[in-house]
C-alpha cells in the first residue's frame, strides 16, 4: 500500500472519526456526510488511475496466500467476477494465467481500458459494483480492497449482490476493516474514504445470504495487515 501513497489509516468509531476529521459534527450530520465521501472514491481513482496502475505490482505479493486458498476451491477453468478490479493486476492477471474465466468491473473507465488492452481474453465493464447489471452467476467472487470504499449501507446491500452472482458452492474473497467504523486515508494527496462493519455483522450477513465463513483473519500480518474474509456459498439455495 505504501507504494500507492495511501496514508495508513486507523479504524475509528463514527464519533471519533468525525472528531479526527476536525468536524465537530453531531452524529446525524456526520452520517449524512458519509455517502458523499464514498461517492467521491469513484472520481478519485479515475483522476489518479495512472498513479494507481504504476504503483500496483503486476504479480501477486502479499495477496498470494489468500488467492491460493481462493483458487483451491474453484473448479478448473471456472468463472470469477472481480468487483472493483482496478488495473487488472495482479489479481485478475494471476487468475487468467491459471486458466480461469474472469469478468472484471470497475467504476474507473481509465482502469477498465487498461484491463482491456492488457487482457483482451477477459471481459471488462465500466460499472458501479453496487449495481453491476451482469445477469450471470460465477464460481468465484472477489472484492479485494474495494468493498471497504463503500458506505456502510451499501456494504450491507452488497451481500445481496454477492448472492445474486454466486453459483451454488461459489467462493467469495473480500477485504474489510478490522472493526466497525470509518477511516480516512489519503491517495495522491486526496482524502480516501474507508468504512467497515463489525466482524459480527459481516458474519451475520454472510450467513443470512447463504455463505459459510471458511477463513477470516483481522489485520493479517502475513498480508500487510489486511483484514480478509474467505467464504463459500452453500450448495443448496437458502438464507434470505
Ligand atoms: C484499492 S483499489 C483495488 C483494486 C483491485 N481490486 C486491486 O486489488 O488492485 C479500489 C478499486 O475499487 C474501485 N471502486 C471503488 N468504488 C467502486 C464502485 N462503487 N464501483 C466499482 N468500482 C469501485 C476503484 O475504482 C479502484 O479501482
């Protein structure tokens, strides 16, 4: 992450985050302000797409262990939906090299154009991950360092999206913050919004949408202190 000049952020509760942001806001005003911050993310990555692409390694580094666990559960040649795919590397690149069929979506047209020129065999869409408009189910779903840029309500709603796009037995890999709250970092000198639900709420959402947690590590020291979730959809329809 340091390569992308993302200032490390501390996970704070909403009140503390408001105070840290210098905003003597009463909680309701702060909560109303949150979606604006999350929406600003889309423009931010588009403005700094070149910087993001330059800074992101082409080959897996700290994600390797989690990607290995994810692919171990996929059928050979299976399909993967990469939500918030960025520049298509290292994650989609690695999946394509392993023979999986990748569909990537990202809100940044410049990053999606980069994916298309690099990996023409895959399918790439400029879309908001909150409304992906892809009427297909996949063997695997990834939201690596993208879900945490959404507001809390949007994150809750994403579990319906995950479920709608997950084939029975599909594997789901995503990152979050380690605890409930909002954290402001910075990228290329601009404020970078992150938010996280509590681990207990992610567990409840996964269960309610028919996913079983396979592995979860908060602040994984083997993965640059990412908080990572690996889950699998039940083989039979269930949940909400
Ligand atoms: C930290 S980058 C991670 C990119 C990629 N997953 C990776 O690991 O390299 C976050 C990505 O999420 C994308 N993103 C953020 N909010 C989004 C949204 N609402 N819909 C689609 N993409 C979004 C950004 O454009 C950016 O490419």
